[in-house]
């Protein structure tokens, strides 16, 4: 059984023209999930399950019947699969994402259903430390929310400037500088990012995260925040740019790359979603991280990558990067 070639879907017209029936959508899932024709039971893991006359499968070991949707984000959905496919394609091709209101209009579904779809699709973006960053890694923190200027003076919270977390949520990020080989064979600079909501931006919070996601021996570049003091003792090279003294770059010592990611993330929030709650902030960060780390993919490649993750295949963004020596 040959898996479907997703490179053919370089625009939404080609996508909807091909997946014009429920059967074609399901067949694409079957071909991608079990490309060798060996259907595996999602309940007990038994191989070589038999196909029923109604298109479902039956496990010869646990005797359970199941469809190709079990174990995917489409399981138990009441919406047509083509609408799920279009939703993933729109999210993968829009630089700043798609709001639930826009998606509800595009797919002719309720806003509540569109929000549910977006939340399910964002589950495809979890960040993993299975591949540690190495080489040169920029670290920086940002504070989301707390726009006091829109409030009346009598309603403003005092002392919320700078790194105050009274009305803002701190987010910590790490960015690896590396190189990849493009389709022409040219070596070009590339960067990959991890970012997480944190409770505090102190040493006890940030340094364990750095140890988890950055390999020892790497060079870590930060600003002058005291939380980064002592990284040398943990086995890292540590270079500092003093932003407080209006120092932003010393040769290749800077944090401009990750600050560019923060700028991109802020534009995504203000330009598309307008506001996000603390409860769901990490999911929006995961979406921004995924979009940044796959930005060199075209629409068909990113859709294929998302589709593989949606049916339970373990596909990491760093499996498609081709690192070479600087």
C-alpha cells in the first residue's frame, strides 16, 4: 500500500478537489497510518487486523471493531473529515494563524466547533526535549499581557513596568542557531526555538529548564538578568549583552534572533487572536513555536507534517532539518 503524496496539495483548491468524498479522506488516513498494509489494533497492538465489509477493521486478538479514526485527533468527530483537512491546511499556510471566528466562516460551522477544532489541532504541537539544543543558544524572557495604558488612571495597577508579573505572564525561550541545506544545496542559517510559560524568571526556575533543553558545552547568550549567573558552573559557555547599558550586540554575541521570535509571537496574538487567557497561553506559544520551526517548509510540506502527527505518527520538526558544520 503506497502512502499518498501530499506534495500535490500546494493550494486549497487542489486539496478540496482531491478529498471530495468521505471515502477518499479515510483512505488517505489508512494509507498514511499503515503504509505497509499491516493494520495495527489501537487497543491491544495486535498486527494484521482484518477489514470488515463496512470499511472498519476487526482485531482477531481482542475482537474489537475500530475505524481508521481511532487514536487520531479525528476520533468521534461529527464534522466531515474534509473540514478537518481544510482547517489544518489553513492553519499551516497562514503566517499568523487563523482565529476561530474566521475558521467558522470559512468552514460554515459554529464558532464553538471551530474553537474546538483549533484546540485539538494545537495538540499536535507539543515541544519535546528529546533533541537537545547545542552550539550557540540564545536565551531570553518576555512578559505577555498587562496593558495598563488602556485603563483609567484610577484603575491601573501600580509598579507594573519592566519585569513585574503583577499583571503579566512571564514566558521563557531558548533559540538554537544552526545551519541547514536548502533544496538547491546551499547552506543557509536557520534557528529553532523552545518557549514555555514560567511562574518566575529567577535562577531556580530558568536554569533547570536550560539544563533540560541545552546540551552541556554549548554557548549560552543572555542579557544581564541575574537569573543567568552561574551558567559557567553548569558546563556552559556564557556570553552576556547588557541591554540596560544599551548594549545589543558584540560581534555575534546578541539575542536579536529570539527577540525576533517574540516580536513574531506578539504580532500573532494582537493581529489574529487579539487576546489570550493565561489558561491557554502555552498552547498559543506551542503554535507559534511550531510555525517558526517549520517556516522553511512550503504549504504542502507543513500540511503533510501536520497530517502525519494528526494520525498518531511520531514526527518531530528536527527530523526534517539538515544540520551541517558552520
